[in-house]
């Protein structure tokens, strides 16, 4: 769990979505994008996992944890 408890304020849950899943996960919202501006090693697939609502359709989702 993120240090912020899922409040989208710390980026400790920064991860990378596997390339074949990026289009299947809802896009980043403005606040998440803002927080990710300051993380090291940001990529197009960067996400804050606390901001992704997991659904049945995401079964098999592959996520790589960034070095934080």
C-alpha cells in the first residue's frame, strides 16, 4: 500500500504497467499525472497503483514495481 493510503499524494506506489496492458487500464487522471511529474524513471507506462481500480477485466494484469 502507498504511504499516503491511496490519496494520490506520495508516489511510493509508482509502478509500470506491462506494455500490452497500458491501453486496457483506464488513463491517468490529472492529479496522478501531476504527482508522476516528479518521479525518477517516469515512463509512458508509469502509474500510481493506488489510483487504478481493479476490475474483473484486468485479470492477468502485469505490473512492475519501480525502484522508489
